[in-house]
């Protein structure tokens, strides 16, 4: 089974508790206004990666707390991600999943793959980004409607208290920059563009 992947980031502290291996999936039909990841929307973008190969990469990454699924919309590839998440948890690592859907909606749906992915998720962060509710006061989320659901005993609310929202900028060898984390990306892009016309985000 394969996952359609937009981007992999083997080590970061910007998307969950501790150092995490982040997997941005490709494809999202929700198209939230103001989304800063519109390049993850087309389902035919990105690249396919076999779940076994991806699991091998995760296992080969030292000193990580777990993995994080972002998007795109992870629950649009729930079957493959659930398969990977079960392997990750069996290896003693944690799973954090971001989704634009509501937890209640996911629970009441009849899709078995969705149920399996929820069962293999330790921390679920739900809710679509809403421009009118822009709020950076909590870690990893950008609007006040988004919520944290502690689905296993791995984490508790106290584990995320006091963690600030942060952004990291990674510069690739070809000079392009990748912003990771949560912040006011529009202002940052404008600042970078004004100071150096050679930076593309």
C-alpha cells in the first residue's frame, strides 16, 4: 500500500510533542479559505511512497518521539495511514494527526479506515482553519476553533501547556525556503520578499 506524499521532514519540533517525523500527505478536498498549504490540495501532486519504505525511514531516524500526519487531509488517505500508524505505535512511537474534519464527524462516519486511523492516533488536532478566528495563542494551530483530542494515555493536556507557537525556516540547496510551524505566514512572506527578491516560499 502506498501514501501519496507532499513532503517529508524527518526531524522537527514544530508539529507536536517532542521531536517528530512529519509527513505531509498530498490531496485535500476541503479547500479552506486562507489555507497556507494550497499546493497540497491536488490529489495527483506529490509522489507515492510505499508504507513499508516509509516505516523503514521512520525507524531509521534516531531520537524521535513519534510521527505527525499533516496535509493535505490525512483522513482522505486513512487506510494507508492507519496501516503505517499501527506499525509506528507498535514500535513504541507516538502518532499525532491533524485534520480539517471534526472529531465527532469522523467518529460517527461509517468508514472502517477512518475508525482504524483514529484508533492508531494518540493526539488528534481537529477543525478546519478559519480566517475569522485567527489565533496563535496555542501550539500548532492557527484558529480558535481547532481542538486537541487526547485519544490514548500517551499524552495529557499538561503535556502541551506552555509550548509556544514557533516557525522554522529551512533553506534548500537551490535557495528556496520552506516555512514550517504555525505563525503569520503572510507577514513573513511579505517581509522576506521585500528584503530579498530571490527567496520563494
